[in-house]
């Protein structure tokens, strides 16, 4: 009995590599689909599921989950609600284009044809237009904290939004919503923050001088203003004094002559 089990195990082990080779060949030639292809679209815009078939297609069926989207059969093309007047089916390649996307279009789509082995599957993600981020700063524990964030009301797949920075310093090389600068560092004049998703990126900038505590700048401005006022006062007094001397001299001459 043990010998038979050993022989069976050996036989299974011998078949395993062969099965793996067959699976790999099927994957390479596209006869098996391991998963759906991710496709991204923006609300009110268009998206295309690209099949790019290299064989003639006699029949085509596109489905969203179990519901029909479009069907080409017996030389007749039909579009099904809610995709009526919103799709274009390429009868040569099998590509499907959806116009005027809505959030409810987001789902899994499949294309079937008797001319193609298996199905072509796509996972559609519909995104709201990405707003521009807002860069703000604050003084925290002796450092400047700069925050890059888009509107809190934007909740269209937040996991797909990535934040990055642009400045000549090391901390700007990391993708995050926050970046820190020490006050004693040689601060760059301006830094940029970018919010991006798979389709769009939006950028804003901030001047780091506006993040430095007001006390230092106020003191410098105050001293400058005082110096300027002092120079004006001294100049004015000198001119008035000189004019007063001239008047006094004339009065003295008149008195002596009389």
C-alpha cells in the first residue's frame, strides 16, 4: 500500500510541472484571463475598454456584471439601458467606448465572443474631477509643518490620490500629505505640492516666508520703519531750522540798521 501511494505521489509530482507549463502557455497566448484589467474614467467624460482583437469577430457581447451593455449579432447592433445612445462598439477590434460617464457606470465589464477563447474582463473606476490641493503651514515644535490636502468634500476613491512635493530638500522626495522644515535650515523660497490620481494631477505652491513666525519679521519691519521715520524727521527739522536761521538773521540786520 505504501509503495502504491509513493508511486502515485511520484506520478502527481511528475505531472505538476507539465500542468504548470500548459497553464503558462495558455496565459502567454491569452486563452486564460487571470484577472480584470483596471480602467479609469472621469465623470462626464469618455472611457474605452480596449480588446484589440486580432481575429475577425462574428458576434460580440458586452456585459456589466450580468446585465447586457451592447450586443452585435446577425449584423445587428443593440445597446441596452442605461447605455442607449452612450456607447460605441468597434465591430473590428471589439473595443467598447462609453460616453458621458456617471458614477453608477463603475463596475466590472466583460466581453464575450465565440471567436475568442474565454472572456475579456475590465474593472472600471469612475472618478470625480480632481480639485486643486491647498497648501497650508503652521509652526509646530520649532519646525514648520506644511500640509497639502484637497477638499475634505472630495471622497471619490481617496485611496487612489497620491501627494508629492517639489523642492530641493531631501524631505520633498517622499510622498506624503505633510512635510517638515527646521527654522534654522536654509529654507527654499517656494515649494510645490501635487495631488494626483491615475488620470490627473493638480499642483499648488506656498512661499515658506509666510510660515515663519511674525515676531521676527515684525521686529525687522518695525526697525526699518523707525529708521525711515527718523531720517524723515531729522531731514525735516534740519530744513525748518535752516529756514529759521535765515529769518532770524534778517531781523537782526533790520534792528541794527535802525
